[in-house]
C-alpha cells in the first residue's frame, strides 16, 4: 500500500506542477501588462511594476489554488486511468475509496499550505506592494520610509507610522513650523478616525506648544483635526480588503459592528478567505470521480476541458450570487455558503454514480 501511496503522490505532483506553472504565468502576464500601462505616471517605473508583480505573486497562488487543485488532480488521476494503473490498483485489492482517501490525504498538504499562506504570507507582502504602488503613482509629494508615511502641507509635516486594517492610521506625528523655520507645535496621537476625510478625530493626543523660550504641553483624549491631506493622499492610506489577513478582517468587522457602521464589504472578504481552503478541498473531491465510472474512458484532454468548464462555471456562479446577495441584503456567510453547499451536494451525487 505504501508503494501505491507513493505512486499516487508522484502522480499528483506531476499533475499539479504544469497546471500551477501555466495558470500562474498567464495571470502574472495579465497583471504585468496592466501595470505597464501605469508606468510613467508619477514615479512609477518598470522596476516598481516588476516589484509589484513579484510581491503580489503569493496572493495569485492563493487565488488560483482551487483551479490548480481541480485541474491538477484531474490530470494526475486521468493519467493513471489512461495507463490502466487505477484498474491494476483495484485488481490488487485497493478500493476506489482508498484511492480517493490517498488523493485527499496528500491534497490536505496543499490545502493547509494555502490556508497558511493566506493568513501569514500574502497580507504583509500585498500591503507592502499596494502601499509602494500607491505612493509611486501619487503626484502629491507623499513619501514612504522605514519610519512610516510622510505628507507635507505648507509648513506642516505629518508622519503616520502604520495603517491598521488598511483604514485606521496609528502613531500619528504632526509637526507645525513657523515662518522662521522653528518648530511651534507638535502633536502625537495614538490613532485617528478618518470617517470624515477633512476632519479627523485624533485619539489620545499629546500636544506640545513652543513660543520662543516658553514650552507647554497637555493631553486630551480626543480632538478634531483639520486634515491637510488631499483626496490623492487619502487614497494611498487605503488598502484593498483582499490584502488583509483573515484574522484582521474578523477583528475589523467586529470594530465596525460595534460602531454601527457598514461592514458588508469586509465581512464578505472574510468569508471568502475562510472558504478558500474549503473550496480547494472541494475541487479535489470533485476531480476524483473524473477518473472512475463512465468518465474512465475519456481522454485526459476531455477531462481537463470538462473540469475547466466546471471550475469556471462555479467561479461565475459565486460572483453572481455575491452580487445578488448584496442587493437582497442576505448575510455574507450565506452568500458564500450557498454555492459551496450546492457544489458539495452535486459532487456527492457525482461520487455515488461514479465510484
């Protein structure tokens, strides 16, 4: 049995690798073409476009994982079926369910890898990529350094150490200089509320005033601050929801719910990330019956074509249902769960007819 497991593992590797390589190359080329269109705007160069492409590569791997799992498994099992190796395994006493169990066992390694990458690898790389891209494309004079983000408005300089959840500036330092170039006022806030882009609410503020040789300081829990940041500068502080980790999305949804604010977009992104590893596992389950039953005699090309159509159809259905769910006011978990449950039911029926 160990020999059979090793053979199935080797077949899966041979099936996954070309699919992964082809899909990643195609989608990366599409992204690169889009980025080249932006080259020349602001300080955005071809080198920065290439850097963006590389930094966002892991997120494309995660996005493509269900398709790689489906097509790779179909290719691997299809090759075994065409070579009559599956028949030989069954003749030696290995049941189709044992073969399917071995496929799922090794598929779990891929699924867990996708889940870990989505939580720990892609968020920091995506955030770095999107911030660098936004600052390079911006013509506002905004600057990003290791110490944070810098903005200038007249004699006022603003530094933001980091942006939590892609929406909440934290560690805000504001320096105001007089006509003689001397520092007159310094503010430090723990974080800010940017609900009104023109009037931020600074929280836990330490203020220092300098008048000649006189120096004073005070502390306020919250204060309204007239932000000098223009619309372009505000955009560079905002991250797409896809760049946040699953844990960060969950925490930010809780914050928005406590404030009574709309959290639909972030809740949908959260459930999409939760279900992505599950969708990857479901694609492997759906691929297994392609090598058994009435589909056994099909060529690998036909199997891959049918699998591609099934995967694409599922993706389109998910996109349509998400839009319909938003219009009808359905809960986001139901919007994501409905197509998953439907495909799972169809896969079970497919299994009963094939195995």
